[in-house]
C-alpha cells in the first residue's frame, strides 16, 4: 500500500492601495492597480518510495484539474 500526500498553493501578488500625501481637508483621487499574476502549484509525494510530482499552472480551473 502506498501513502501519498498532496498539496496546492497559489503564488503571486495582488497590489494594494499605496499611501499618498494630500492637503488636509481635500479628497484624494487614487486609482487602484487591479492587475495581478499568479501561478498555481499542485504537488504530490510518496515519502516511502521517495518520489514526487508537481505541476505549475497559470490557471486553476476545471480543465487544469483534469490533467493526467
């Protein structure tokens, strides 16, 4: 019997709002950068056999989960 462990992770950055100087009592117009890129990592390992496998994918959707 083989015992496998699996895991997944999303690696990437989503930009937040930055601080900005303004005169007291004025309202700021600060555009937010909503662009971001991520990579999705899926991996599995069998410690007893010392083998593992991993996939690094640009999307985590139904099609990606059906890869063999």
